[in-house]
């Protein structure tokens, strides 16, 4: 039950932050507002990185965590790829942070698979 409340609080936090960001134009946002949004996003990333880092009870819990990590990887890769395609073909500009994020996701997966394969 505590884990579900934790997940729901994270969803509420990102929904409120996203709503706040979307309600204000970025070019008119003041410095304190930008700093507070950045602080909330940093807290969100730290809290989200702790999701699923509990003691695993059995094989089913391990399977659920592995599946959720796989779905998150696929979703992140799809979002980064679609954003890159949109920028290349619609705006004709390329944001290098999107490309760096896509490379970081895939490079981390490849390196961790190689490490875990030869760790035995």
C-alpha cells in the first residue's frame, strides 16, 4: 500500500509541475519560478530513481521490476526518437540534448548487458 501511495504522489507531483510549466509562457517566467521548477524536477528525478529499489520478495516481484524497466526504456527511446524526427523534418533544427539522451539510453543498456553477461 505504501508503494502505491508513493507512485501516486510522484504522479501528482509531475502533473502539478507540468501544469505549472504549461500555464506560463517560458519566456516570461521569472528566475525564482525557474529555480523552483528546477528544484521540483530534481526532487522528482531523485524520487523516481528510488522507485523499485525495494527488497525483492520473490521471482514475481523481480519480473515486474524488470518488465517496468524494459517498458520505461522503450518509452524513453520512442519519445527521444520521435522528438528527433520531428525536429529534423518539421523545424529543420536539431537539439543536441535529444540526441545525447537517446545515445545515453542505448549506450547504458548495451554496456550493462555486456557487463552482466561477463560478470558470471
